[in-house]
C-alpha cells in the first residue's frame, strides 16, 4: 500500500537547471572518456572493458573508485540542488560511455570461451563477481553524493540561506531524499537514521519494491536483448535493453509501492546482474541451434558486460525516478496516516463531526 509519507518531492526544472544538468553530464562524459579511459582501457585496443581484459585489475578498480568519487562530487555540486542522486547518475553515465568505447561481450566469448561451453560457464561466474565490483562504484557515488549534499546543507545553514526555511516550496534537495539516506548503517553516519517504529515498515516496503523491480527487469531484459533469433552483440541494443528494463521495472513497482528514495530500486540492479550471470552458469547448450558459433552465447545475459549492465541499469532506475510520478495514496492510507499523526501528538478524535486543528490539516 502506498502511504502519503513516502511520496517523493517533485521539482520543476527551469532552463538554467537543465543547462546545469547538461553541464554535469558533460563533465562526467569528459572525465570518463579521457582520464577514465586511460585507467580502465583493456590491453587490446579492440577489447571489451572488463577486469578480465586489464593488465592490473586492482589498480584499475582503485583508479575507477577515485574517478567515480570526483565525478559524483562535481555533478552534485553543479546540479544536485534540483535532482536527487544526480552524482550517481553521472557515474553511471560515465561508466556507460567508457564501456561503449571498448568492444562488446563478443570479445570475451571468443578470446576466453572460444566456443567451449564449459569455459563459457566459468566466464559467467567471473562476470557475476565483477558485477558486484562495478556496483561498489555506484555505491561510492551514492556515498559521495550524500557527503556533498550534507556539506552544502551545512554551508547554507551557516550563511543563513532562506531556502532552508519551511516556506520554500520546494527548496533544494535535502539529504533525506538521497538514496544513501535509506542505506542501513550508512544513514546513521550521515545523521538520517529513521525512527525505530518506522524502520521495519520502511524496509519491508523497500524490499517489495526491490523484488518487483528485479523480476520485471529480469524478464524484460530477456525479451529485449536478442529478439526471436540470435544476432550479433551490439552496444546500442544491450544499452537499450538494460535501460528500458529497469525503467519499466521502476514504473510497475511504483504502481503498488512508493519509496522515499531510489535506494531500493537501485538495489535491484546488482541483484538482477548476479542472478542473470548465475543463471548463465547453469544454462544448458543442448538443442541450441547455434551451439557451434563462439560469438553466440548460451544465455542472453552474457550479451551484456557487467560494467554496461550495472551502469545502464542505474541510469534507467534514476531516470524513471525523476520522470515518473508517484501513484496517489489511497484514501485508507491517508486516513490511517492522519489518525496516526493525531494519536502521536496526544490528541484523540472525538467523532466524525470533530474538525481537525489547523496544524493537523497540513499533515493531511
């Protein structure tokens, strides 16, 4: 059930705000296609961007973490006042563009598996672990976005910015609107921990959102990535399939559940990636009409590189959160929320004819 307190804040982007967003995306693209490419480029100039194709994977991950932190900081500083988690989106955009500069998953299928289905299963297992590493970069973007937003909030408070007043409608993005504010343990460090009586209900609704988003994205990706007949792997088709699948997953999950932030929807991205690659490990090649072709994988999930899947999925989730409105709360949820607020403040309703106070009308 959708409750009124979980409704996300909608902000109208003016022309200046759109230009700032475009500037943040441009900086992310420039960083990842220049300095970032030097850090994550494969040994083979035509190779795919992966930990399996890099000369030193550990150094690659460390440099990518530093680049993700810088990108998230700059994007939040530029456009973080109007769009929540814009720093996370910038990291996803940069990783996507960097992956498209390299080769497709065909490179891994030919150079590592080379038509051997057992080797292909081992490759799928390695890609499942690699998807978790790229997901860690997204988490770094979430953390840096939260720290940057808290710093900007403190600076506005120190200088007495009037946008922090309750009359500002709506004001700049607050720390409680970011995905990291619902991340367990981390939210307490940032000072956004939820009340104890709301923790279980919030997490239960969040897990339902994650489950629905993951299931829808899982099936949608399988339908979009290859079509009826296997085709050559292309960056554009894989990017469209991943982005659209998670956009659709968020749209459907928002019909039943509303979360305050994008955290629980973002959690579905690594979940689907790991489940997809694990499914590829157990896939059978018996009866496969194209089993003799090295560039045709047994599972459609092997068509997407882990970096592409995680980055494009993150972009799809956040873009859906920005563009799709929450479903209106049911009358039962609003009445229950209003009654809870009255009882919480020590007031007792005396009957259907009693009128709420002026302060209670604002809560309703």
